[in-house]
């Protein structure tokens, strides 16, 4: 549902702010590019009668080589073998399957040495598997992102955001713009602790410097068919209003350089050229604009749909 | 999906903040109380093949008295007469129906003199009807709410929120706690302008004082079966960080008095006694806690579900 049509209005001191040049934004379409998912093309991965993942039907046959692990492998259903009755046994078996699929090239990534959890609808972890296999099995993936921004004045758009340019040598999304700090969230570390750890690694922010500036602001989620499999992602989002003296430093390895962009420049580039960004960063910037009063019901087309589109319904 | 389980963590300067005593919160249940909706108990209201509302099946028979307005009235479908081919004709007819239903007591409210729009899924207004009939017909209802808060320090929970006690004489929700300013959003006024107007009426805030403090922060939506009919509500949410010198004033009519509550007191009362509030104010306070880093993935049960639950999928 969209907000009411714009109407003639009284001039207020902030009229220019609330009637800026952003009515043309069709940001919903950009969010939807990250939410392309056709359930009928996936087979549920079932453990003890609970769906915990979704495997693309065209990839299902790769699992027929593991009859000790899967008691049923069809394009309609993949069933973990009932003899694997506990998390530890399932985890051992699924880690072995993941290594085998990486070796045969059925999974095209590198082993990440990070445990992700396959969770049922009640959030119980039923097995662990390396992050490299998470998309193949379509299990829930979690991550953290930080919006590091600098405020120049009191108006909502008197804000600049730090952006990081991903190094050209990176395997995923080389040369694309990214948040100042972000990363996957393995099991056994909390979102807050993970955010501090990533901030230290990626931007060289000491925990003492950043922890009193940073706070949790919500969640963005999306469900997207990608070449690696199903990305069913939940991003825990944090904001930090940084003093101009606190500048992120790159080691020139993961991030080529950081730049501080006026928020309107960042949002204009999201609209004009979303492919300049790692895809989920478009969602992160739109969410920032919505929460900070830059994208408003008065200046943004399909405002309510836009807010809804940032939090996709879980696929199981 | 919930965040990862809490785990042992390094001590940081803010450890006490991020590991407070709120793990027990089951706020999802409180949000769900505002989202009780069984689609099978409603008949779609169809205009020109588009569903624009939902009428409780038990109320459908009241519409059989208007054969010139509805070409079909059954518990499965209510069809606006095809001779009503344009918005103006439909509006005239539906306003007449609403007046008749108020006169017979089928709608138990007073005429509000505010036009609400029945909108299709593409947000086109197909007819207008008085706000008093919106729930009976289950059309989209929009409103605005302001979080007026005062910051005492830099930590996320160093914040107090202004609450208004609804006057005991009010027809709806007498004696319940409400936001500092809120109200329905008629057609022909923008959310921003409406928020300024309500702030002037309800809290005696001059537009010049409040407009540079107030900004849009998103949307909360819910779909709830209530005694008046279906509340399919979208709340446009605004925040204003108020200086301690800017105090809301009540005229003693709509609001009995305003009180400034520490945010943790407000959230604790939401958990312990949600019936102390006008129901949607529980959602407003939870959303505030989530956006401001008070309810976090590290301290709140079912965090991701909680975020999702605040933005119900539209029912048509």
C-alpha cells in the first residue's frame, strides 16, 4: 500500500526537506531484485519431519551418491536418514557431504571454516555445516552489517555514510561498493560480538572506540535464488554515528579503500546503478534512508511496500 | 528465526548494556495479539474484479438491504454494482450505505467526517467512505504516531518517552496509555502534514518548534479482527528527540495528562501488562526499542520473528 497522493500543503520551515526530488524513486524494484525465489523449483530438505533447507531441484541428483546420509532423494523431497537422530551425528555426516560436494565442484566455493546452523521453523539447530555449503542446502544464513555514518547538521539528510570498495582480487563481488563493516555470522558468537570482531578486522576500529557508538537497529531479510543456491539471509543491522576523527583504515586486502559519501549520493547511486554495490548493500542503504527520515512517505513512491519488501517472509 | 544462542563473550565497556535482564521478553506474543485474523471468516468486497476490503461473514447480511449498491451479497463475496463505474458514483453510494448502517447500529461508531480510501492492491482509490465505516468494510486504514522522547545520556537506554493517558471519557480505549501524538490519516493530507496538525492539536506543539525535530522512521502494520470489524492498519511512524524544555500540554479533553517514562519502564509495562496501553502502542514501543538498540538480537528472545511480526503482510 502506498501513502496518500501528494497534496497541496502549507509551507513549513522544512518544506524543502520533505518535498525533495525523490518522488521518482522506484526502490521497491531494486529490493525485489534481491528477492527472486520460486518455491516450486526447490526440494525441501527434511530432518525428522521438519523442513530446514531448500535445494534447487536441478542440483538434487548430486545427493544421490550419499545413501547413508539421505534416505530419500527426489526432486520433491530430500530426507535426512532417520538413523542420524541427533545433532552431532547429523553434523558429522553433513560436513562430510559438504566436503565431497566441494571436491566434485557441485559446490563452487572454498571451505570457510565457519559453522552455520540448519534451523527449523522453531529456530532449533538440527545440524551444523560449513558456511560454504549453506546456499547449496538453502539453510538460513545470518550476517551482520554496520552503517558507519557522520552527521554534519541537524537535518535528516545532513549525513554521510562510509562505504568500502571491495578489493578487485576478491572471489565474491570484486570491485563493488560495500558497507564499512559486514560479515557472516557463524554459530557460537553473538551478533554484537561478531560486529565488534568484524569492525576490528575490516575497519581497524578498536572495540573501546566503537562499542559505545554502535547500536542494534533491526533486521533486513531476503530470499533469493543465486548461482550458489538459495540465499535465505537475515542481516542484523547496526548503526554507529562516528566522530569525524574516527576514520576506518583498510589493510588494502579485503577493502581497497573507504570513502565518505553524502547519503543522497549513495541513495541516488542505488537507484541509478544498483549493480555498483554488493547486492544486499542496496537494501542496507534503503533501510538506513527509511529509518533516518531521508526516504519518507511524503517523498518516496510505494513507501509502505518498500518497508515491507526489506523483510521477506521466511521460506519455511 | 532467532539469533544464535547466547555464548560466553569478551567483556567490553558496554557489556552490561548488551547483556541486560531482558532475555525473558516474549514480545512476539504481544505483537501477535494485534494480529488475529482468520481469512476464512471474511468475505471479500470486490469492485471491478479487485478486492478492496473484507467484511466479516456474520455481518454480510446487513448489506442485502442495498441491492442498488451491491450486485452480489453472499458470505463468500460482496460485489459492488457494476453500474457504479467511477470513484465519484461509488463514493456517493458507499457514504449513503455507511450512514444507513450507522443509523441501524450495524456500525457502532459516530460519523467521523474523515474520508478514508478503499484501495486495491495497486493502491488505487476506488471509492471513499467515512472513517467510521472503515473497519466494517475492512478497507486499508492509515494512521500516524509520534515517538516523543528525551535523551539523558549516550547509551541506547538513556532515553525517556512521553506517554499520554487517554481521558476516561473517550469512547475508544478510555484510561489507556497512548503515544504523545497519534491519529488517523484521512485522504488528502500527507503523513507529514497530518503529524504536524495532530502534534499541534494533541500536545500543543507549534509547527515551528517540532518540525525540525521530527523525522519519519518507517511503518508498522497489523491485521486484526476487532469488534468493529477488520482493522487492517498501517501506521506511519515518526520520532522526535525533544529538548527537556519542550513539554507537551494537554487540554484535559482527549489526554488526561502526559508523563515522561524511562524507556525500560515503558517496555517492562508492555511485557507485564499490555492491556494498560491502547493496543497498537505496544507495537509502537517495541518498534522504538528495536530501532534504538534497546531490544537487541543479544538480549531479546525470537528477535528476528519480532521484527517481522511488526509488519504484517497486507490481507489483499
